[in-house]
């Protein structure tokens, strides 16, 4: 399988050389969200832990390196320096991890997330490029949203809440977080001053957003519901109050069996009584409490226990995790703190802060658009709190690619403003010379 991955990587690199980095990046972002199940089937067929998807990951990293080589001054920008520090600490943690193989895989995944941010941030140099990137990010949802209808037709129990919708993704939660990102992107495209949508396109965007929210309800992912609710509430209050009307229809969603059952589930299984079946939120709370109790006596220190090590230490403090494979902390912040220590957690928070700061710097030129981007960051933090987000590659790629494009857009707006100020400053001198 390794030989196949290397050959496929070489083929993709050759194709990139022919069509260009920008075109290959757009193709990957457009197609990749539709490929998870196919790639998993291919990986299972060969009985390997890695499959053809590894070739695409390697290509993303290679393209990011090429982009930085051509635009080396971008390395000194705050977001890329923040990414560099986080990656450096993640790599250093591998030196003392108890799970080198798993930690290495996690590290390579994180490097691809950085690449998804770096590529648009470095390559986007005008308004047309911004529009192209975000249009492709939005278009990537067409196949998953269409396949969702096929899945519902094949499994009608999804409509009753007995099963969960996951579309082309490998888990309903990943699809749910992806939908949250796509709906927020639709809001951004509607309100940003960098885009001028026609009346018909705005109506189509609204209809598509409503459809995606309906699919989100069928995933029965409560943290995604909360993130979407806060994003839409913030957008409605600050940017466009007409969107308060759809929020008034929220009580009607309780008529959907899966929604009402998922919410009522929070009332049962809340007490840990040995073999008592806990609901998912209570199970997470027990896991977090046991983890923090163990960490109180065994602090992770400045650099943590090493990337990928949480699973190795889990049997020491969480009895409900015995015999279970792949049980993560279900909290990205806790995972980073456990595996990368205080330094890693501080670096990750700094990374999010630099991205938010870049968007804040653009509020004066594109208030509605940058505010919506900030709401997406808040949604990201919410889902980080409740799930193993570092392992959700498709959502991470979408989020960081979108953030990289939005940050590049804010940077371009500021550069254009400075250029106008400079030209205005020199106009009197030029007129006197004339």
C-alpha cells in the first residue's frame, strides 16, 4: 500500500505541476468532502491504516511549502508565526509520546490543517481570488447535501430520529460541523461588502441555508445545534435583523422526532451509577472529571505527555473506557492540554487569537463580513469544547481554508486602504510639481 500511496502522490504532484497550485487546490477543496466513504472503503480493502487519502494530504503539505517558497515574506505574518509555533510544539511532543505511530499521524493531520490555511492566505491577492475560493468552498457542499437526500430515502428512520444523518462523511458530527460552517459562509457571502449578490441569488442563498439547517437537525448533533443557534442569533442581532424571523420558528423544530428525543435525552442518564447508561453529555462530563482528577496528581507540565498519548493513559483513570478503542477526550482543548501541555494550549489559543485579530482589523472596511467570520470562530470554539475536533479532517480543512481566505480578504482591504491614504497624501505635492 505504501508503494501505491507514493505512486499516487507522484502522479498528483505531476498533475499539479501541469495545471498549477491554485487550480489543484480548488479541485481538492471542491471534491474532498464527497470522498470520505470511498477513501475509507479503499483503505479497508487493502487492510491498511492509511489509504489514498494520504496522498492528497501529502499533496496539500507540498503545495503549502511551494506557496511559502514563492512568497517567503508571508512567513513573518502573525497567523503563520502562530501556526509555526503550534506545529513546532506538536512536533516536539512526539519526542516523548507513548504512542509514536498515532501521534505522528495526528501531527501530519494538523500539518494539513495549517496547509489549508496557508494556501489561500498566501495565494489570494485580489478580490476575484477571494470570491473564487469562497465559491469553491460553498460548492463543495453540493454533493454532500444532495447525497443526504439519497441517504434519507434509503434510511427513512433518520426522519424519526432512530438513525442519524451523516451523508458522505464518516460520522454525523463531522457532517454537522461542516454544515455549520457552510451556513455561516452563506451568511458571509450575503453580507460582505466584497460581494454583490443579485436578488435572485440572495433568495437562493436563503433557501439553501434553510435546507442545510434542516439537514443539520437530522444529524442530531447538539453541540452543532448550539453553535449554529449562537451564530445565527449574533448575525441576526448585529448584521441583519430580518434573520430573526427564522429564529422565531425554532419551537417548530421540536415537532421533528429526532430533535425532541435528542433534547429530552439530556434529562435521563445524568448520574454515574456504575453500569448505568449515561447520556452522551453526562458521559463526557464523567470523562472530563476523571481526566482532570488524574491530571491534578500527574500534571502534564509545560509540554504534556506527547501527541496521541491520551488513549494510552486512558485506562489509568477512566474505567468506562476499558476495552474501547479510539476513545478521545471529546474536548480539543483538553486533548491539547493533556498531550502538549501548557505551552501547546497557550499556542493554540494564541493561534485562534491571531486569526480573530486579523478579522477584527478588517471590521472598519467590511464590518458585516468580518463580524460573521468572527462568529464562525466562536462556533469553532464551541464545537472544540465538546468533541474530538482535531481528528475531523474534513471540517478542519473547510474551517481553516475559509479562515485563510477571510483573513486574506481583510488584509487586502487594509492594504488597499493604506494605498489610497498614501496616494491622497502625495496628491498635493504632485499637483504643485505640475
